C-alpha cells in the first residue's frame, strides 16, 4: 500500500486507521479463539491494551512516512529547479515543454544587460542577488501556467502557454519595464538592473529549439540596438547578412553581455 502522508492531519488519520484495524482484528481474533463469556469480559481491557501499544507506534511510523515524503518532495524539486534562483532548470524545461503545447506559445528569451561587468564591479554575491531578483520578477509577473527556466548564466526563458507573438511581445515589454524599475539594493547602494528580451512563437507541435533560436537572434538584435528593450521575432530580418542586425542561427550556448 502506498501511503501519501504529507501533513500532520494525514499522520493523525493514519494513526486512527491503524488503531481501528488493530481493534477490529483483536475483536475478531478474540471471538474466534475464546469462549463467548471470556471474550466479552476481556473485550474492553484488551482494546485498551491494544490502543496503548498501537497508537504510539502508529504515530511514530506516520511521522517517519511524513518526513520521507518531505525529503522526496525536496529531492524532486532539486532535480527540476535551479538551486540559486528556484526557477526550472534547462533540462526540466526541455523535458516539460514538448508534452504541453497544444496551442501556440510565446517563447521569451531574457538576458540581464552587462551582467559580467556588474559581477566584476560589485562581486559575485551581488551578482547572485541580481539573478535571484530577476528570476523573482519573471515568475512574479507570469501566470501559474507559464514556465520560467534558467538556461545558464544570466539567461532565462519563459514559455507563455496559449499566447500569441503580439501578446508575448507585450509581456516582454512589461518585464523589461519592471526590471529597470526594480533596483538591486546592496547595503546602502541602489544598483540599476536592465535586461533585454527576444520573443518568438512556438506553434502547436513545433520544436522548441527552433523557437529558441529565433528568440536568440531577436535578443541579439535587442542587444545590438541598445539593450534594455524587448523585440519580437521578424522573419524578414533573417535574410539580412550575418552581423548586420541579427546573429546567425546557432544553438543557445553563448551569453549576451
């Protein structure tokens, strides 16, 4: 039997079930092996003795099962989430997205501007704080059905389900505005943080890699044209010479500064 004991209430229900089982089993066994008059006389004392033994033992077992469930939940979360920011990991994103989009999704690639310089000037602790704050801005301004993941470094991706390219672009602009309006406080200092965003469309059944490459090229254009902005993918720009406005197609590996 697979017990799912998550809360103290579940532990109490587990104890009650075990005690009822012990009482019922004891009464049945007593009726089978003892004469009727002796079974009747020993019913209450036997029940009290059984409860005194069963209840503490069942409670201890219930607590162990609750702790095991809690550890399993923590392990599952650690396997699928980035330990620094708490958002989904890259592997979790690629494992989850192919199973969910039956409608168009907007894919938003987000990258903190000048993050290496920010780290060099203010230290890695400040950089970690900036990453956590940026992740909180992304998750705090998305719906529960949207997926937010860290691809690596200062680069994040949002998959907005059932969202058009235009609506995804509008959401990215709001995120850019919220980022620049939310400074990072390091002691008495207030440090400005900005980010650039590239948005592409993931059609139903389409490959996530293609949408990410389109969003990556769009993000490159946002960086190239001044940073601190959000652009939507424009397929007509793919015909321009490489290096003029957009980066050539490639896997999502690099960091944008």
